[in-house]
C-alpha cells in the first residue's frame, strides 16, 4: 500500500512525512534515540552494559504487571526500570554478581511477566493478545500523538539531567579513584545515572521493545567508540548514530511495510557498528586472545 | 488448562496421562530435563552460562525461520543452535564468561538483540503469529508432536553417549584447564565438543521452556545442586533430579492452572535455588559457630 517511495523519492518522502503516524513516530523516535544514545555512551564507558540486560527483563515484567493491574502500561514500565536502575546504582552498580545468579533471577522475572500476561489476557474484556508483542518488540508506528509528546518531554528531561551531571560523571567514569579524592560524589552520581538509564530503557522499549532496547542503548556507543577516542566527540556521535538508526529504520519500514520498524531500526544499528568496526581505528588494545 | 483438579492425586495423574498431548509433553519434558540437568551442570562448572544464553537467543530466529519456510521448528532450533555453538567455539574467547568489559559486552548484546529482531521479523512475516510468538519465546505444553519426541530422544541419547565418553577428561579440563593441558588432555577440542553439546541441549530445552526461559532447566537446577554438594557425581545426579522434578511439576501445574508453563518452571526452579541458597547459608553459619 505504501509504494509511494518507489518512483519519485522526493514526493514519496513528502507523502511519508505528511502521515500523522509517521510524524508521531519520528518525533518520539528522535527524542528517544537521542536520549538512549547519550545514556548508552556512559553505560558502555562505565562497563555497565549488563544493567541494560537487567532493565530489558524488568521492563517486560513491569509493563505487563501494569496492564494486569489495569493501569497504563507505561506506568509499570517506568516504575520497574527506574526502581531497578536506582537499586543497581545503590548496590554499587559495578558489582558483577555471579552470572548464574543473574541468569536465574532474570529468567524468573521474565516468567513473572508471562504470568502477568496470562492474567491480563484472561481478565481483560478484549482478550488482548497483542500486548505481549507490543511490549517485547515495540510498536513505534502505533504511538499516539499524546504518547509521542510524553516520550519527547521525558527524553528532554533525561538529556537535560545528563547534561547537568555530564562533566563530573565523565570524570567519575574514567577515573573513579581520583574523582573520589577530589570530592566528587561518585556513588550518588552512579545511582543517579543508572536511574536515568532506567528512564531511557523504558523510553527505548516503547520504540523498539523491551527485548531489543539494547539496539539503541549499546550499539550506537559501541560504534562511536570505534570511530573516535575523544570522549565528548564520541558522546555526540553516539547520540547522532542512534537518531540516524531510528530515521533510516523508520523510512525503510515505511517503504517496505512487511518489515517491522523494530527490525529495521535494530538492523541499521547493528550495521552501524559493523561499518564502524571496518572503518574505524584499529583497536589499540586487543582483548587478550585465548 | 484442560481438566479439573480433584483432591485425589491418583485420579489427577490418570487424567493428566489420558491426554495424548500431555503424554508427549511429559515425555519431551523428561528427555529435555535429563539432558539439561547433565549439560547444565558442566555449563555452570565451566562458567559458560553466558554462552548458553546467547545460544538460546540464536535458536529463536532459527525456529521462527523454519516455521516461516514451512519446515519443522525442531530443525530450526537444532540447526541454528549447533551453528551458533560452532561459531562461539571458533571465537578467541571460546565462550568464556566475558566480564563487563564495556565494548565487548555491548557487541554481544547487540548481536543477541539483532538475532531476536530477526526472529521477530520471521514471525511477523508468517501470518497468524500472536500465539506462536509467545510459544516460541516462553514455551508451551501443547503441540509437542510424536515426531518431535523421537527427535529429542535421539538427540538426547546421542548427547549423553558423547558425554559418557568425554565426561571424565571434560570434568578435569573444566576444573583445572592448565594442569589438564599439561597432562596432554586436548582442552581446546573438548571445549569445542562441549559447546556443540550445549547447543543441542539448549535447542532441546527451548522447545519446552521457550527461547527466553531455558535457564529454568539449564542453569537453576545445576546451580541448586552446586549449592548442595561439591561432589561432581552427586551434583550431576541431583541436577538431573531437580530438572526432572521442575519439568514434571511445571507441566502438571500448567495443565491444571490457567497460567502458562513458562511461569511455573521458572518459579519452581527459582524457588529451589533460593531454598538451596538459604540451606547453604544456614549450614555455613552453623559450621562457623561450631
């Protein structure tokens, strides 16, 4: 139905941008991606990518718990991710618990999500089976005007907060020991930051789903780190790459409606890393082989 | 989900076994639990649960793609998991737990999310996808065919036979790789062979618990056993017993309750792990006091 883009790219693009659902998706997607790319950079820099994994599991359980309780899905989503983010931050954040403990706990959290899903499908009048798919894999083309506005406001809040703590956070991330000695409240910063990461994870799961939020949170910063070694430049690049992934992904998905937008966005983000790896500087320190 | 629960346990079990699909689910569940209990024990010992998680995620697009092509998903699970295992074996790290080193975990997380996105694409290209998506990710007790049971039985027997041959040196190489290498044990070859076995075990387990919840049978029983005993032989037996119990109980409760198997197996497995951890703590404390 949307083959408009095939003949004349310009008028196809204009027609695409004239659609309200595309406008909402672009508006929300841009803000969400920018916040995710910026937060993701610090996540990778601080070696806290595992937190992204934790957040994606609780995002699923939290969103479905909210649905089962009969409230807005986003309420549970944000409550769960922010609580877990802050909790991880207060626990020290860097503490790498045993992967067996983590794996077992996360599997159970997902199992809880499945429970809430079944409860919700049994008790809601519509028997809405799409809820799980929406939470797991997002539905950015289905985002309403008001939801897009909320997503933008939240993303702007994240970016402003990150800008406020950016300088000391970078200091604390690169050299925590010196930062502590200089009186930087490293621990508080860490907790605040993971709280922000929780907010961005909840935002990202509205765009591409709880299972795939890694695509926005980890792939762009990993690519940016391949391209430049300078912190602020890498930070900006990471945000830019995330936004680019969303734009290209949305356009491709619009032109080829059979491809879901979460898939195309995720694919572009993965390709970005692949290209950055080929084009970027050779890694200065190779991970010890074997 | 089908029958009515009565206070008479014998009648309940008879009712359970009177359904052919339930019989198949229990057969498959038993085979898979034995396999997962044994292989999982080695996996936990070798600290490769991260590789197990990656393999499970890789199985999802395999199964979804096979469904899309009209082939049995069993083929997709086994094919993709085995291929993924060989790939991991070929990597320099050989599937060891990679800590939280920033970029490396970002890349692995990205690739996992990409695999999930591909699975989502295949499922959404395949019409009528809602239940099949949830079943692939979170497991189901219905729909295990006679043929599937046979394939699982053959794969399980083959894995156990191989493990019987390489079990002793594998245990040696897992506990103390340096000494084992010094004694001329082919550590690298063993590690590759084990990853392949792990891939097959993950593929089998996914068919019962779904791709996202394999840890319920693969990690939790082994971790529980490791809490209870340090002796490998006893540990493996315990791990198998726990996995089989979790699988049987989970399937039986799922049969009588409106909630899906994914929730029950993860909850049972997690509860077992918590109990064992509590027991261990209590015993250690008693030991300290004595």
